[in-house]
């Protein structure tokens, strides 16, 4: 018997049980934990730590923060999430997207780059993000993540990937530039090529070769950890600092110290906090859904909002940066055998060990190594294959993806989020404002009616009868457009009877009903009869109550197309 069939389904989070204090103190996964999961969880936790910790160190530098902040972000938020979260494989620390968004916000809060002010600003930002997420969870706004369409998200992430790669190039080349807009940074890097440090470039190229080679030929090995170890060993053995290769510097050993937010920064940081909260939740829920198993509890989006929010608030006071679930680290966690949130606790324990024992070694790591790790994993955000797939489905969707990508690159990451949301809403508005109206024919020898197409040229049509099928919700935003399409089809075919098959229309709003009423009257004046077919109970109830229903009567309302066509044929005899 399969594992799924031999054990009862675990209790789903979000039930009455989980609403109690006991449900918060004793997580669902611990209540239902099975001994045979332990080995997989331990291996997964160790493997994920080998990937997560080096990347978190690199992401801290993206945000302009000390590298130890990356360790604290693996440690604190991950522990909090394992207690409150509903996804078993989700690995919560920080991501490339969140890091660059945080870096953009913190650069505005502390233009001088003062370390103490940056840490306090980071704590303020994480606290605000956490509060926004919790408030959204309490208000049950988990559905908001669905307002960013997949093509727009693809474009947004690709734009983020390009921005991050450009941001890390100076470290890889051993040059310093004054950071600015995307185009400013691009020009500054080009102008600085004459000052490139060849030893730094050599280290960076070697690290890139190690990471890319291991990713392709030994994907099961923890490439980031090995690259970091090689970088530290090379720095120590060959004293690379003598040749101008810069290192991370001193990393404090020990537990994170408490950090207090600066409330006066809240007014400047709240727009960034809103955008980061949205991306944190969107990335977290996407990763959790992508790696969920059928035999696991159903994800609870609103509970996820609260869990991620608490992880951010807890991390804010202990030196962590903004946090969320990462797709890559969650994939590693799941593929390595994670069966519960215990794997996350193992990863956090490794981060704790690094804080207490390995911090001095981290300080010896070349900056070019961190840059190489960031670049290799940020390039993964740029997926040409996904753009090709979008193009193969619909060209319009590709335009939305490209607009989102260019918006991030040229306007900035926070503004890019706004662009992504606006583009998604415009895409939605465009789709609902221009629904199709199909001409139907009957497949020969059957009672199947289907839209007219080049592959259905032999379908049966009936003299004087025009069968039309609009699709989707008909309401004030698209009623006029649908009416215009129907009028053009009627003028082209000049039928005596027009049949509207409404089985694909799940809602008929008042404006649309008035449009149909006016259309029926104009058709009647021209000697054309309008019939309605296949209405859902809700649409039927609305039509019958309206003057249109009384005008049509039972004689011109049919249950299905077959009955309508048969009635038409009999009336012609």
C-alpha cells in the first residue's frame, strides 16, 4: 500500500484546533510527525543550509547590509515560520528580489551608508513589512497575490535578475562606482573598465566556472558552499589581498544583538514596505504551491500572511533583514527529502553554528566570490524559455511581460512592482472588455455545436439562422463591445432568426441586460427574431424578471441549441 493510503490525512491548518493557543504552541506538523520522516528532514535541512547560508550572506550585501545580517535572516525568521507556517517544505530567509528591494529602500533612508543607521532602518523596514503582512492576513487579503498575472511576474523577475547582475558586476571587476539608476550604473561600469582589477576578475571568473560547472555536472553537491570554501582557502593560502582582491571583512562572532527600529523613518519607508510585503507573500505562496504534495495539508494563504509577517517582526528586533520564502532554496529543501518544517529548524541550527563558530572564516571570503554566487543564481530569474512559452500562447501576454521587465530596469524595483500590478490590472481589463463572440455550427452527424474555425469548414449551418455564443461575464465594461460584434455579424449574415447561446455566460449585469433589450427591439423592427438559449439559473432568473423576458416569452427561450434548431426547422416547414 502507498504511503498516502496507509496513513490518515493530516489535520488541515486553519481549523478550530489551530485557532487555539495550543495550536500555535504545538504546530500541526509536530502533532502529526512520523519517525520515518526524520532522516529525510535532517538530510534536507543540512543540504538546504549549504545553499541558503552562502546565498543569504550575498543577499545581505545586495541590500547594503553587513554579511552577518544574512546569517541572522536564516536563523530567526526560519524558526518563527516553522512554528506558524502551513507549508512543510517552504524555506524562509530572504531572496534576490527582496534583497534588492530592501537595498533600494535602505539607500534612500541612509544615503551616507552609515552602518548603524542602515541596521536600524533595516529593522524598521522588516517590522513594517511584518505588520503589513499580519494586517493583510487578519483582513483575509490572501487573494491579492492573484492580481499579479504569471506573465507579468515572469517579466518582473527577469528585470530584477538583470538589475542584480548589473549591481554585482563592479564587485566582480574590482571597481567602484557611485550607484544610481540602471542606465547610470551601466554607463559607470563601462567608464570604469579601464580600472579593472585583473586578480579580482580572475577570482570571479574561477568562482563562476565552479558554480556553473557544478550546477550542470554535479547538481546534487552544494555548489555555493563549495565556492565559498574555495574562495576562503584561496584568500588564505595566496594572500590575495596583496593583489587588490577585497574581502568581506570582519564578521562579528556570537548571537545577534537586539536592534531597535527608528520610528521617524516609517514615513519614508512605508511605500517600499508595501511593495516588499506584496513580493514577500507572492514569492512565498508561489514557492509553497510549487512544491506542495497531494498528501499534505492545503495551504492557507491568510495563515501564510500571518506566519511570514511574524517571521519578519521577530527578525526585525534581532538584526535580520526582510524575509520570505525562496523558490530555489525551497526546491533544494524538497528535493533533498524534506517532509516537514523540521528541515527548516535544521537549517536554522546550522546558521546558529555558523554565527558561533565560523564567523571569522566568513570574513576572509573574497567579495568577488559573493558576487559570483549572486550572479549565478540571479541569472536563473531570467527565463527566455518562459518568454517563448508566453509568446506561443498569446502575443499580448508577452507584451505585458516585457513592459514589466523594462519597468523594473528603467524605473527601479519599487516602481517596477507598481508597473507590474498596473500592467496586470490593465491586462485583466483588456481581457474582460473584449470577450469573443463565436459563430456556431453543428458537427455533421451529431448534436455537437462548436465555434466556426478553418478546421470545421464542413460543419452544418442553417439558412436564415445565425447561432452566436458570447463568452464570459457580460457587464457595463464590455456590453457595448459585445453588442457591436453581434450587430456586425448580423449585418454580414442577414439572418431571420438570431440565437444567442448563453451557456458560457455566467453573469449578466443590468447594463448588459438593457443592451440585449434594446437589441431585441431593433431586430424586431427589422423583422429579425432574437432567441435565447442555455441560460444558467441566475441569468435566467434575471432575464425572466426583466421586460426582455416578458417580450420573448417561453416561445423564444430554449434549454439548449438542439431544441432551438429543431424548433426553427419545424417552423420553416
